C-alpha cells in the first residue's frame, strides 16, 4: 500500500508539473472560446492548477525563494 501511495504521489507531481499551464490557460479558452460543456472534474483540476500557479508566483516574486538549496544551482558544470 505504501508503494502504491508513493507512485500515486509521483504521478501527481509529474502530471501537475507538465500540465499546470496547459490546464490553467487552456480550459477557460475551451469553455468560453469554443463553448465546451461544463465539466466538474476539469473545474477541480483547474482550481488546483490555479493554486499551484499562485504558489509559484509567491515563491518566486514575494518570498524570492528557489526550489534549489545550493547556491550553485544556476551554474552549469
């Protein structure tokens, strides 16, 4: 059961890392621009992506934090 939960957590991280901006900007375009039907699951995913986007903006611009802990993160080797 623990292995399954770890895999589910990893899949969630990868899904939202790559799909965050596509869902955030694409879903309103599809709903209002192309008249797609309302979908509650997509609405929930869109809300999660919006929260993740806000969190990223707060980390980057307000707190000025990086996800990298070392000072040499930006240095290419």
